[in-house]
C-alpha cells in the first residue's frame, strides 16, 4: 500500500501509440496541454477550488476530477511528444514550429495553439462554491468544444482522433458530475435558508 | 489445462483467456496466452472503470449497486496488478524487488510502449 499521495502509476489512462509523426497536429493539440481550456488549467483549477468547497460531495468531486485531469495532461503531452518525436528542425519549421523549436526544442511546453504560454489567470478560483462550480461546468464545455475542433483538424489521423474522442467523452462525464455537485450545494443552502457567500466555510461541527 | 511451458495448472490471471494454457511463467507460450500488452490494457480498463465509478459515487454515495461494482473491479485490479508486476516489472514505486526494474520498462509516453 502506498502511503503518500500523489504517486505515479506507470501507465496512461488510455493507450496512445501514434504511428505517423506529424508536427502540424502537435502545433494545435498543444493547446489542450497549456492553453486556456487545457488540461493543466483544468487540473490546477479543480485542485485549487476544492479547498473552498462546503460539502462532502463537492470536495470529493473536485479532488477526484482534478486528479483525473492530471492523467489527461500526461495524455496530451504524450500526443505532442509522439507527433514531434524524431522530426528534423526542417520538419518543425515546415509545420510552423520554428519559434517553438527555438525556445523549446523537442520538449513539451505548456502553451496555447496561438503560442502564448500557460497563464494562471485561466484557473478562475473565486472561493465561492456556486461561482466555482458554475465556472467548472463552462470549463468542461469549453474543453469539449476544443476537442471537437481538434478532431476536425486531425481527422486524417485515426490514431490521434481515437485519443481525442476519448478525452472529449471524459469532459461530458465531468460536466454531468459537476452539475450534480452544484445541485447538491444549492439544495443544502436552500434547506438552511442561507445565502452562499465565500466566507461560509467555518467549521460548525456538522460535518457537512 | 496445464501451461505448455511449465505444466502448472494455473490459468491466465486476466480472465480473458480462461481456456488458454498460460500460467504466468513468462515462457514462450505467447500464442494462446495473455501478452504483456493485453494484460496491461486489462488493468487500464479496470482502472478506468474504478475511476469512473468513483466519480459517480462521489455524487451518488448511496448507490449500493455501484458500490458492489466498485468492489468487484477493485478486487480484480489488485489481483491482476500484482500478477503483472511480478511478470513485467513495477507499475508503482513501492513494488519490492531485488533489482531496480523501475527504469527498465519504457515510459508510457514513449512510442511503442503500452
């Protein structure tokens, strides 16, 4: 039994073996690594928001979805790596990756498709359960929409599309779970006739 | 059915090959046995099911049917992961061995890895 969290499991959440190198696809897919609706933003958003949640279900779902997003971050990084691995500097340049190659070589750097680096502004941690869970519902839809755009752009590579479809599907499941968590929070607040604001997380001993 | 290599009577632990002659002896009887890739993919499937059920149970903690499924998959996952690690090396750093095999298997992001 492992006693310290987190620990690494030496397998992906879903297998990835991209047969054809294609830096052009990596150039757009990298947005889901470090872009505004990407997996790095998602994981850090949920794992940071969890500290401000008021009830058992919302704490658990943010913790567990945030953790799954870390596995997705690894998957997107794997896609970028396998699509660029072994590419010559000329191939990188032909794919429009000359600036990227200059700064990051064959490393995987968290940036958006348009080239700007990861920005923590996208985390959106308000410390208000209603605002944060509503933000998360939108975040899952934006990630789903991004994966659909990527599927359009990558449609000629079955290996890539297979992985993107898997990741898209997870966004749909997460949206569902966040909706249930939000309902739970709203129900609890209604029962107690309380208005939910950011400062209501004091321990009152009720264990809710 | 006995393993073609070592003649033991155990069966493939992944339960995908219940009628195949494989005991986990890692011999050359791969034709009818669970390969490393198949075995790891089975573990990944179980991990996926466990994780997805966990998310569901976070918001439906009283669903007894889901709890039963979670137990069933977790039990299989523990059993199969232990078996896999004995044959093919560690999946987590707490796997005990006389040699440090953690660095030998390819990493999951590498092309051709599982």
